[in-house]
C-alpha cells in the first residue's frame, strides 16, 4: 500500500503555547480497509461501481446471478397466497357436520344404528385434522417464501461502510465463492494519521493530548490545513514513539487531492 506524507507540527496545548516540537513527517492512512465479498457463492452478474467511486453504507455495489431464486420466489408467492386447499377442507368439514347432525337425529329416533353415527363422527374428526393441515401448509409456504426472499437478498452485495472504492478484484461473469474479494473499500473519513518520534518525547505526550496538524498545501483552501486533534493511540515501536490521530475530512475533498490517489 502507498501512503500520503504530510508534515505535522506538534505544539503542547497550554495557554502559553510552550515548547514547539517538530515539525515531523507522518503518513495518512484510511481509517478502515474492507474487502467486500459475498455470503454465498455464484456467478457474478455485475459490479455496479469501479475504482475511485464513492459509496455509502447500504448501497448496492454488486449482484450475483439470481434467475433461479427469482423463479422460486414466484412459485412460493403463488403457493403462500393460495387458499384453495383451506376452502376445500372447510367445505368438506361443513358437509360432514351437516351429515353428522342429520344422523344424530335419526339415531335418536331409532331409525339408524349407533354404528353409523360413530362412523360419521370419525369422518368429522378427520375433516378437522385435514383443515388444520391445510392451514399449517399455508403457514409453512409463507415461511419458505420468507427464506427464499432472504436468500435472494444475499445475492445483492451492499457496501458495509461509507468510503471510496480502492480496488476492484472481480468483474461480471466471474464465478466467486464465499472467500472471494469483489471490492476493497477505504473509509477516508476520518483519516488515520500516524507519526513516529524519538522516544525522548514520550514524557511530553499522552493519549488525549491535543496537537496541531498542518496538512499538505493542496488543502490550503480547506479549514483542515491546521487542525487541532487529540492523540488516540500512543505506543513505543522499535525505539521510536508511535502515535495516531483520527482526523475527520470530507470524502469529496479527498477525491480532489492526492490523498485518494496515493492509497
């Protein structure tokens, strides 16, 4: 990876603006680098963005071929919306209920035997079970439809962060699996600014100290040319002092400077 270099002037944040430390070189890194893949394997139908494009969180950036999934959803939508089986079983139950009432009356008048009443009672219980089964099958069809819709949604890849496309690894027509990287997205707001100083400056620095950052001259028109930022990380590294700022900077501004080009 390439870095953008800038000059940092470190000034102790006190009312008297005491000792001036620097300036020192530093590097500007993206806050995050995300390799975006797909949760399922398949044929990549299209990639909707290219290198250097700005993307937002949740924006569709690629799509897998999904003809089969769309056909499956059409089938399941018809099955989930159909009430034919329920209506048929309901009509059957009503018929058996009416028959049961007639036979009950005839048995009480000793016209028919009790065995015929027991037989129709069994048919009534079976009809109730079949109606319940029809309701269950309709509910299961709705759940299958929801699962198919989720599987279809997985075939549209969305950007997980706001940022800029740093690299495009795959193109339409390529087969990808769950370990494939389609795009690499850099989050440039905030930028991560890293500087290395001699360890002798350690007693004068701590996490939370505010220091002045003088960014490159190409940002002269921006209020960010001199920015007072708090140190968010401070560590010793191979005899040097390593500390990090997070510096908010508009992504559109980065695109007009070599900050983006150098990533």
